[in-house]
């Protein structure tokens, strides 16, 4: 029997004062508390907020795909 998947997508934005990777992990970690079966992430935008000539925090907007329950 073939294994077919149907994905639903949503858009999330995570932020972090540490790094782009941490901003992504923050968003996925929080989303995983209420959304089951997250399977992939597509980064759509990366931004940084600058204060006094230095990056104050990173912001990453991403599309998240997850499978629907049977």
C-alpha cells in the first residue's frame, strides 16, 4: 500500500537575541506544544533589529508544514 501524505501549512515568526537558528528553534519549539506532526520548515524571511550599530535580535519568518491526523 502506498503511503500518501497531506500537509497543512502555516506561517510563523520567531525571534531571538542570539541567532537566526535560535529564532527558528524558538518558533518550532513553541509551535510543537500545540501542533502535532510538524515535518518541515521553509525560511521565508530573515531580519535583524539594529540598536546602537549592533544587532539587538534576529527575526525569522517561516512556513511550517505538518501532516494531518488520519
